[in-house]
């Protein structure tokens, strides 16, 4: 019996002294001791901004820090050799390595090509705002540094459905490319902006069968080369779901194994859209619960005015707990990023208790919450801003409680707007297991809850040390468990 626990082992501004792949290898045993069972690593391939890139402006999927391209051999995170070693160290520690896969777009083409395009309205991509324009665009990828090793495939304008700039005439915008597969966009899950196929850079056209076959060949090469255990799929609401189904089925049948797959479909309200996507992909993948993240963000922002009893209302984990990966924050929501919605520091212990200590969902930690970080970037007004994210002192203990004690029947007490709680009864297989969690976003709270008659007459203490008194469970297996104002207490067997 194992409680799965993931960690996003990077953030947008990763700037630690040790390159990430080497740090991953060195920290694998520590992560395992916390109960981590899967580590999501950032995109490992060469990107257009070279050694500075986080990896999502991907250029060459076959260059894992091996070739002199984009003014660097190694990526921001290290060399191909170090990446493979990091995966091996994770696996040796019992941790699955989850590779980030960016299929939606490519960036940093090597050559210009003559293309025919039509500009579209950014707010309604189904509306053309120009006649056909004969222009040049950076749409040809030859990867001269790699010289055809691993794959001789050349990406050209037939592989893309759109670009964000053209040359001669020089214009920026969103341009639909005319290729032999048609004009306009593919059918994708998101109808935002009329059709949300186009996100950024050179938008990959999955209507081209050569593209689909090349990406399947790449998937085979990637797994044979690195041996990862799963994949995190980027920006899936912009990608035709039938291609992702085809790719995942190909990987599963080729290697006769089930990969752990989690996809990013960023939606902050309307769980129906996430539910529909799970239908399109027929259970092939988990989804990040971005709706729960947004609820946690609002709870931190609104304080005692937020109704804690409704924290899980409308979330994916409430609808599909078996297919939900829960998280407090990620690289897109951290401060100074485009989707900034960082959960306030006071609420972070409560937020982590809500995802770590419950039965539903697979929780995912965020690197800065374990290690902390400091970085600078431009704020929305264009001014230089410095951010310090402090490591969450309670996180190691919350992880320990999840790993060792958070098992058995769950009883929920989400019956008050400012004070909620739940218990886990524990199991015979896990010695000493069983917990009670109480939290308040207002005044000090007290919650009478049942934890089970197996604990009758036993004393419980607050694992987080917020409250020093002991709580005695009565003959019916019940007790009144307290918590401090605006805080959380996790009660465990003394």
C-alpha cells in the first residue's frame, strides 16, 4: 500500500548553483525519504534561447544537450549524459521519472521559406482579417548542428498551421498558413478565441501524417535512450486529442507497458470542460486540477471571507479523483509569470494539507516549497522585481504523515464556512496510522470528529506543533480536535 506523491522538480527561474540534472541525481534518495514516487522533470531538449531556456520554446527534440546548437551544447539543466544519469538515480531510489513533452509548437527555425498566409483576428481565430499574403516565414528546421543523427526529418511549412510573424512584408500577428492540408486551424478541445489551436511560435499541424509518424519515431527513440516512466503533456487543449491518443497508444503497444501520463489543460472554472477532455482521451491520462489550484488561490486571497466548506466544489478531484493530479502552485502560477496566481504564504500549509492528507487525487509538490528560491524578472508594469519564495517549513512533516499515517476510511466534516476537517481511520497494515486534520481561516476552531473505535482511549498530538495539549479519543472513537486561528493542525497518535 503506497500513497503516490509527485513533485515538479523545477520552477521557471531555476537558478541554483548545481545544474538541475546533477541536483536531481544527488537528491533522489532525499525525495524518496519524503515519500515522493514520481518526479516531473522539465523539457530536456534544446530550445531556441539555448542555455537560458526553461525548455518550452522547443527547437530540436532529438538534442538533449549533445550538439552545438543555439549557441550551446548543454541545455539550461545540463548535458544528455547527466539527464540520463538523473533518471537512473531516480529509478534506483524507487521514483518514476516523468518527462515533459511539448508537441504543440516549435521555435527558432533555421531557414526562411516562401509561404502563403492569411492574418486572423486574435480574439476570433476563425475570422480572417486579410487576403492571402505572399511572404517569407521562419518555418524550415534543418538542425545543422545535429547533421541528421537520430533523424533526418526536415520540418517545413507543410508541418505548421500558423506562425506569429512574417518577413517581407514584416508583420507580427497570428497568421494561418496555407499548406497542402488546408487553410485554417485544426479541431482542438478548446474553443476559446473561436479556436485555440494556435498558442505560440510555429504551430504544429497534426493533419500532416509525416508529422505524426516523426513524433512517434521520436517517442520510441526518447524512451529507448532515457528510460523514463511517464510523461507530462504540455498545452493539450491546443492539440488535436486524436493525435495524443494515437501517440500514447503507439508508445503503450510498442513497449508493452503502461506509462504514467498527466496532461496540462489549464482551466480555472467549468469542470465540464475537463470532464469532456477525459471523455475525448478515454482515461488515457490524468489531468492537473487547475480548478482546485484556483480555489486555493482565492482562499488565500479572501481569507476568512472564503467559504472553506466549498473548497472542493466544482473541482476535478471532486468529479474524477482517480484521474486528478492536485497541486498548490506550478511554474505558470508562480510570481511574475503570465498566469500568476500564487497561493498566499499564510494559506500554503492549509493548502498542502488539503492535497496531501486526503484519499482523493495524486498530489504534486512544487520545487520552491521544498527548497525555496530567489529570482528577478519584469513585473506587469515592466519594472525589475525581485521575488523570494520561502521553503515551507511544514512540508517535510506533512509528507511524512502522508507516507506513514494517512490511510484508511476517510470521514469528512466540511460543514462550516470557516472551520473544516476530516479524519483517516488508519489500517492494520500501517502501524500507527490514522490522522485527524482541522483547519480554520478565521478564529480558533474546534471540530468534533469520529476517527474510529480502533483509537478509543488513545491520545493524539499535533504533528505540526501548533497546539501542545493532547487530545483523548472517547469510547465511541470520537474527539473534539482544535486548531489555531488561521491555521491547520494535524493530529496523530502520540
